[in-house]
C-alpha cells in the first residue's frame, strides 16, 4: 500500500480534484524534503500547487504539505498505513489546515471552486480518493505486473469518516481486507 499512497504521479487516477503531479527536477521521489508539482481542477477552475514531502516511512506513513501562494493556507495531507491482520491494512488519509479559513478565503473558495464548506469538501475528497485506490487495487489484483507490492486483493472496504464541520482537520479511514 505504501507504494500506492506515495506515488504522487498517480493521484489523478483517484482524486476528485487532482489531475496530475510530477516530481520536480532533482527530487528523488517519495523522501522527506522532495518536491513535486500538482495540477488540480474543480469545475472550470484549474490551479497548480507546489508540494513538499514531510513524512516518508515505507509501510507506515507518507505525508506532504501543499504550499499555496498567499493568501491561501498550506494544507497538510497524510496517509497512515497500519497492518491489522493477515492481508489487511487500515489506510487513513487525513488533512489539516494551519488555521481556520477566514471570510476572504471562504469567499474565494466559493467563487473559484464552487465550494461552500472547504473542510467538508476536503473530507469528501479524501473519501473519494480512498475509494478510488480501493477500486484500483481490486481491478489490478489479477495483474501482478502492475499491482505487485501495492495491494493484496481482492478487497472489501469498511470506511469511516471523521468529519470536522468547522474545524481545521479531518480525514477518512479505510480498512482494506484481502
């Protein structure tokens, strides 16, 4: 699972906003301090972000910080992987804003992204991303060449949402079972 969650170039397959990502020149891949660019879309609005890897512990955790130009806040994303049994892992995708969104930022989100509640949008995006990863694993379990060392399938999923309606953090937990 770690190879799947740390492959930022593949997030566009799963995320409702991310369309593609690429490691920056001289960045070695998923290691702490590595940088990548991400291209995102919501509705008609496209934007590019710069990201820096903050956690990279194979088999356990992958995390990065999205660095927006001011006045937008930097969002932190984390994937935690916990083995919970034979051929079963619990993957938790979480996000954190450094501070609550003020009225100006909320207005920008509404105008440009069509999002009235960004925290709820981030949580539902995390849920969709994990479901997409699960579907990818299920579809590729028979193809050992593309699924090798990523997923052991077939999977079912028990998904629990952690919603924070007004807070600055949230996430999704998905238990993948083989």
